[in-house]
C-alpha cells in the first residue's frame, strides 16, 4: 500500500470501492471497468485532484489518487525532476537532442525542485493533491512553466506550492485500499 496521508496520519482508508463490491468474476470485471474508466479520464481526474477534489467523491478519483501516491509514481516523478535539472545544465552545443524545457526557469527553481525530489523520496506519506499538482507541472507542455517561458519565479512558486500540498492534511484519508 502506498504511504499516503489520512485524517489520522498514515492510517489507511478502508471503505471498499462501491463499483468492485461484487464477488468472483463479477468483481474482477467491475475492477477492470473501473481501471478503464480511470485510465480514459486520467487527465480530468488528475486536474480535479490538483484542484482539491476529495478522492472519496468517486471510485475513479480514489483509484487515481492511489496511483498518484504510489511509491512507483513518487520515484518516477522524482526521476523526471532530476533529469530536468541535469538537462538545464547541459550546454547547448554538446546536446545531441533539443531541449524542450525552459532552462532558465529550471535553474531558477533548482533549490525548490531539489527539495521536492528529497520530499518525494523520503519516508513521509504524501497527499494526492500535491502529487496531482506536480504531475500537471511535468506533463502539461502547453502551459507549464517547466516548458514555457514565464515570469521569473513562476516555476519555483508552483513547485513550492505542490511540495506544500504533499503535506496538506485533508478531511478524509487519501490512502485507498482496493478490494481485489
């Protein structure tokens, strides 16, 4: 189970998801349908979580929050952040590929990015909202200051806000046990 924050610290949210309450093969079919719906609406669900939606509102939000806060997701996002810093330091004439990041923005936000990496790889649980905010920074190439020129300090502020949201205590738990 992923380390996530609930109302009582790192206690799991054990309410079974309604759409997978059937038994046997019906349960497996319902779980598969839930996973498919969650995958199809991944962007919309991530945006809702980043904006503060409670994962208990729907099974799809619960599953998306569980995936975002998993150890695998934490490590993958930390690796992406580290690569962004490394790419920002590569001199233009020695790169074999084109840089798509805003190098100035990344260098300006380096300390905030390193703090986020440290937090992601640390043992403390994380809140789904902060993970969703970070994923949107890393994957929204149209408007993210990671990829687009913006006012100085914008990326740094967004990374700091996402880092703070990793620790935000919510009214409900954000650890979601799926009954498989």
